[in-house]
C-alpha cells in the first residue's frame, strides 16, 4: 500500500493506493504551511492524517510499502530540510518514504509522472516540470514578492481595487460591494483592521478573498475579469520559463497541465490557455489526470520501484472529492 500526502496552505490531503493503482482510502487535515505558525504544526497533522487514512483502509501504519510527503516550502529554507526529512520517521517507523516540495504532487498527478510541466495555483502558485531527466521549478517565491496568479495574489489585487474604488482613484464597480459584503465592514476602512489586525495577515484567509474576485468576474465585473486575466497570463509565464529551461525546442510539443483551486475560474483558465496558444512552444494543455494527493501516492509507488502504468493512473477516481 502506497501513501501519498499533499500538504497545502489550507488543507493537507492523504491517499492510499494499492499495487494495482486502486485508490483505497483518503483523509484530510488542516494545512501544513508552517511559515506562519511554526514547524511544530507539521508532525501532529501528519500523524493525524496518516492515522485516519490507515484506519479507513483497515491497515496498520507498518503495513505501508512506501510514502511520499509533499510539503509546502520544502527546500526553501535550507535549515528546515533535515528537520522535515526526519519528521515522518517518528510516525512511520521502518516504512520507506521521501519528502519533497508539494509541487511534485501536482506534477505527478496531472501528467501521471510523464515529461511536461504542471502549474499549481491555489493559495500560492508554483510550476514544476521534468524533461529527459532535467527538472525545473518556476515561481513559488512567497506571497510577499511572488506567487503571481495565486489565490493570495488575486485577493490582494482585489483588495487593491477595492481601496481605489473606495476613495475615488478608480471608478466603482460591483467588486466593491461584493468585497464589502464579504468582509462585513461598517466603513471601508474597517478592511484594514479586519485583514491586518483580526486576521493578522493570515495567508489562507486573505487568499479566500479570491473567491470575491471570481464571483464578481462571473457576474460581469470588468475589473475582476482584468485581474483574473492577468493572473492567467502570469501563470503562463511560469510555463514559458520552464519549457526553455527544460530544453524543449521551439515548436516542440510540451505537455502542460494544472492543479489548484484558482483554475476553477473560467476567466483565469481561459486567459492561461490563450497565453499558451500565443507562446513560443507547441503547448498541449491537458486536464489533470488525478488530484494531487493521489499523485503523491503514485509518486511513492514510483520511488519504491513499482510504477503504476499510465492506463491505470487515468482510471483512478477520487473517493471523496478531496482535490
């Protein structure tokens, strides 16, 4: 039985697949993005999720064959890497495992572990690809000076538009009223208190405001549509950089897929697709084969020397819609 763990900013999803590629069990806990709350949150949440998914499958932890843990921010703070690498050992005992950045989960899931590039746009954003043994990452430089096209980035653009509409620097649109209702402000300046003081700048809570922008765009708001259009183009830049770095030749077919909640926006996905169509390579945009947490389990099987055939991967369902 192979365990996959896809850690994220708002949730951590767990899956178990057997040697035939059959999805056996799933579980979910809170997110393990530890930069705000400290690295101490990671082990208890992993222990909880592993316990739940194994209980659902009716097996002991010792019955696992191999595991892969996709951890947000993994590799971005050098001093934390050995600490994160050691955490699963206290839970798994002698079971083999590996840790890596959660971007690998999205890539393994979306493309079935085949050469190509996957873009993740959830709370944050990042792209990861492989081609003929090369590996490349683009984006994921944190919400302060990166994560373009992510939920956090879209939310911040939306808050910026809200502030400009509020004080007259930009003509008001439906977005401003939608933001007022969602924040529950008495005066527009209350937004500062809510976001900075009550939420303490919480990354996940701010990113959730991207839904306001998405709803406004779906209702025909032009400002919201512009924000999401730009988000799609920013994400396409990740792919362009990756295709060049990985050695894809101009005009060569480049498989591209995507994962993360922001791609649920038709405006963003449409902009992303259009930007790729006008890019410098022959991009083949593919719908994801699997949700990322199942991709993590597929990757665990590959690491253990038991790769799941692609035809079986494409047939794996999600039991509970945890993606």
